C-alpha cells in the first residue's frame, strides 16, 4: 500500500497521469473524427475507389510502431518534409516545433490509431438500412438534415465504441511518445519503464502498472457494453 500512497502524494506522478489522459483523450477524439470521415467515404464510394482507400487504411498495419514513429520524426523535424513544404509555400516564416512536444506525439498516435477506429464505424455504416434514409428524403428531408437527424444518431454507438477502443490503445503507448516526445513528454507507460530500468523502483512501477491495468480493463468492459448495445440496435432495426 505504501506505493499507492506514494502515487497519491507525488505531484510529478500526478502530472504524468494527467498528461497521459489529456494526450490520449485528444488523440482519441481526433482519430475518431478522421475515422468517421474515412468510413463515411468508404460506405458511399464505388467498389474500385473503396478498394483503393481500404488499401491505404490497411498499409499502416504492415509497418511496425517503431518504423512509423521514426518516419514521423524525420517528416516533422525542423528540416523535414512538412516544415520544408510549409516554408516553400510561404505559409510559415520559420520551422514549426512539431517534435519533442505533445503535438508530435499526438500526430504519431493519431496515425497509428485511425485504422483501428475506421473499421468498427465502417461496419456499422454498412449495416444501416438504406430504406430509412430513402424514407427520410421522401418526406422532404434535406441531405444535411437526414445526416444529422437520422444517419449520425444511428452510428453514435459505433463511434463511442471506436473512441473507447482507441482510448484503451492510447493509454498503453510507449514507443511513439518516447521517440516523438524526445524525453520532454513522458506518458505513464514510459514512466513505468523508467522506474524499472533506470531508477529501479520496482514497487512503484508495479503499483502504476496495476492502476493502468485496472483502468484498461474497465474501459474494455465499456467497449464490450457498447458493442453489445450496437448489436441490440441492429437487431431492433
């Protein structure tokens, strides 16, 4: 219990936990928004275009986390492709600080997590009955009203489930924050590693790992609950 009391009393650990929750929450929101746009495009485009976009979504799965993080490090550094392109177009006057801060960590994490959010949302969109939208349009519903009043509410369970799923993944991120954060952005998993390998505080690392595990299991239970709710909604339709 002494290590749990240490966690409660140590301000630096509080900051790391808050940083982890903040970055993971922001990453999850951005990833789900981007995933919704991609999933909507997949559900409403032709077969050839769908296959091409699906291939683009699947490509990141073939690359390791380390390769992706190092690739983003090269792209986002001061003389990287992103800053060079922005300087060439005159949009910025000096390179933007995109690495060794939360911005770079969030970019790298979003890139990793978007594909995991795309497929649950896309599957939910594919299961929707098109007759519902035809009926809404037949009574004079404009496209944007049909989307916000009918389409979006029907896909909310899948959006919430995808959001919880990527949030669970994000809590355990280690390599991406370590590389793109450059030691200035420390998340909980990295702090556990530091406690084990560098400062040799195994008891504290174990206590933090238990807290992380309990939080993850609780979120997984929520994901299962939303998945079950989605199935019930599908059966009702």
